[in-house]
């Protein structure tokens, strides 16, 4: 099932969006960590069909939230797996889901990890340009953990860099982590 983690504008305190987070409650084991079941979904290829469901359900829910008075700028964020990035009809899937739920593309942000982007940089760039042409926004997730070429990053049509939590958590106690975060912000 999905949990939605709110995204809050720190200047206004207003909820401006939510990130869809996949969770699994096993009848025998209880709540399982995504670190336990996502790798299995990836390895078996089931992540493609689960990812389609996550995209569809997230867009359905976002369309409902956007119809609330004053919430037409609400953005739902959905993570794409490396396997989904390899799927040839991903752009068509996204287009179809947006149309089916009558969701404006500006209300969807797709998040791709830096590592997944760099696994096949040329193919990823073509895909990201196609998704950008649809009007959805793109975020590079877990930024700072991969091995990106800075020259490659300038061509990616991403609107957000999500700095990996290992750097953000250490900011208050580790001057090096603070320097890395400030540098990534400046780079962004």
C-alpha cells in the first residue's frame, strides 16, 4: 500500500505536496522495510508492474487532492526504479495515467536516483527529455551518492536535486557534510 509523506513549504507551513512511499504489511511478518522487499521486486522484475500501480494510484490520489479548493498546485512525487527507466513505454504510461485521472502534468514529479541515471546515462537522458516534454517535473534523488559527471548533469532537465540524507543528517555535527550540502545547493 502507499503512504504519503507530506512536503511542506517551510516559509508558509503549507503542505504543497506529498511523496508516495510504497509499504508492505506481511500477514506473517508485519510491516516490512522497503529495504527488504524493493530489492526482491527489482531482482524479479515485478517492480515494473508494482511501479505502474504506484504511479496510477498516486496520480489518482493527487487528482483528488488537486480538486480541493486552493490545492491545484499540489505536487505528488513518485519514485521510478531503475527497471522502470529501462521500460520502452514509460513515457506512454505516464501520459496515459495523467489523462485517465485528468491530472495536470505539473502536479507530478518523478524522482530518479542519481545511481539509476548514471547506469545508462545516454538512454536516461532521452527518457528524461521525453518526460520533461510531457510537462512533469523531474528530481534527482539521493544526490551525492552516485558517480555523476558534472558535465552530464548540466543536460538533465531536472528541476530538483534531493540531497542524500547521509549528508543532511550530518550537517549539524560534521563541517565536511555541511560543506558538501552547501556545495550541492550552489551547484543546483
